[in-house]
C-alpha cells in the first residue's frame, strides 16, 4: 500500500543516476524511497578497466549500497531483479513480489551492444560490470600462463595478441593498460616467454580514436598508444568475429582475446518494457526526463535517450546520469509543491581519458590538458568522485604502489567468474 502521508519513489538501479536521486531525497519527510537493484553494490564504472588489467581489486571500485544509505531513514534497499512493470497499476514486479509507487525512476544503465551482430557476443568480452572485468582479467592472465606452458612465441602468438574493438575512452584505456601490463609490469615474471613481445591492437571503425575529443587530443592519444606498442587501426570496420580472430576488410587478425568496447544498448528490462525506445533499446524521454507514455515514470542515465532539442542524444557517461538524477529529484519536489521546473539542460564538464602511466587527455571547454597534467587531472577527478572514504584510500594506495614499483597487485586468477547479480 502507498503511504497516505508520504509519496513513494521507487528507483530501479543504484548507479550514478540512481544514487543522486537517493541522496537528493534522503531524509526528506515527504518521501519514502525504495531502491531495487539486482546487485548489492554501487559500482564506479570508469575504473572497471583497471580491475580488468589487475591494477585494482573489485572492492576498490565498489561499495555496498546499504552502507551508503545507512543514515538515510526514509530509504529502503531491496536486493532483487525487476522482471516486469505494471504501469497502469503503478507496480513493479520483482522476486515474485510487487511494490507500488507514486513515482518511478528507471536508472537501469546499459549493457554491451553489438549493433545487431548478436552472434559476436560469445566470441568477445565486454566491459560493463564487475563480472565482465573479472572475466577479462582472468582471460588475460590465463593467456600468459598458457603461453608460458607452450614456451614458443610463434605457437603462442595468438594467445599473446589482444584485440580491442572500439576507439572510445574505454577502448583507449584498455589498450594502454594491457600494453603497460605486458610490456612492463609482468615482463620479468616469466621464464619461457617474453611478455614484452605481446601485441595489442586497437580497432576503430571511424577516422580517429576518441572522436568526442578534439583532433589534437585524438592525435596525441594515437601517438602515445603507438609509443607504448599498441597498433591503432582507424577506418577499419569489423566485418566478422570468429573463434580464431577478427575479420577486417583488408586482413584477418588472429587472437584468442577479443574485447568489445564499441557499443552499448539498453538493459534487458528496458528492452522488454512496452515503452517508446530507439533502435538501441534506450527509452525515449521528453525534456523533463519523463517517458513519453507515463508522466510519473522517469528514465535517467544510460537507459534513456534524451535528445529533445539536440542534434544527437546525450552520451552515456556518468556526469549525464548524475545531473539527471539530481534534476529528477528536484522536479518531483517542485511538482508536489506545484512549482514549475524548467526543462533539463546538461552542463558538459568536459571529457577525460587516460592512456597509461603519466599520460592522459582532458578537455574542459577551452582548456586542453595532455600528458602528465592530463594524467594528474584524471587522477584527481576520479578520486573525488569515488564513493566511500575507504575506496578512495585503497585506490590511491594501489595507484601509488603501481606507479612507484611498476607492479599490479591484483593478479589473481579466479577459477570461475560467477554472475554477481541475483535472478528471480
């Protein structure tokens, strides 16, 4: 039953956007907040690639959602996966239970998308959650161990060739980090192989990497990656991915480890809901972040296609989700007070991407930082936005250790990477 005294706000997902709604309405006497998530933690996704390349451990970039909300008396956390939503009855269905709402906020994020080529899913590794990161880490470390057993570089060449598809920030960061791991960090650890002979190839379908950045930052990034031994292929759309590697228009690249960083699409829940969506299953919203179908239902972050009055939809990045989360919380409060709220406007704070040790690019309006200054700016911003004091400290210590010693402290191979979410 919906409380007569308080409006019930149900939030599906405790990512960047959902967390901002929670904080904005926390301890507010007019609202009861119910958060439903199939994972029990808030994940700092921008650092997933460092878990994948053994720099950080999962606990460095994730924090239990309950520990974040302990002091918020009007917030209830429910650990479960939403299987359906009855918009007419204003109820969500999860774990064979229901929960009613006055306002519903979908902050379900996104998953790896293959532009319709779903057959590639089982031949590549994506990077959207901890399970993905641990799977990549396991694959990379296992490939070196298998190459060591073979002991012959020519025979183990495909094992020591890592291909990343997608030249955005995730692809660039993965390529630089894998090159650093293989060429420097673990090079002295093997006896039968030289990990410095590892090959890393970054494939981008467009004319340049980091297309959202300026031309100069893009060229700087390409040059620095190549200095680290990364082969950067632009204007190279992927035609096919097979068990043995990647097929391009002019060559076939043999590799046992292909990482897909080229696209995302709406979550499984977003896909199944009877709401207006784009071709990537992102839910279409109006200028107030509301669905086109139901005025009490909001969609924020990666799950939403916000393109009202824009040349193209807002990107699926954390600043968008965070600003939308705060906006929706304010909109709901104003609505209940019968106050007008202007349409949502995204304030672009800039773009950042790290290339490797002491190299990054950062753009803030007219300001463009490259190299060591960009890297220091990147470190600072990512520490500031980490959630939880313990996470900030452990991440900083891991970075300092890695910087001073050229070591990666999280090189554990798990026997199996279990699904880290709950199922109905």
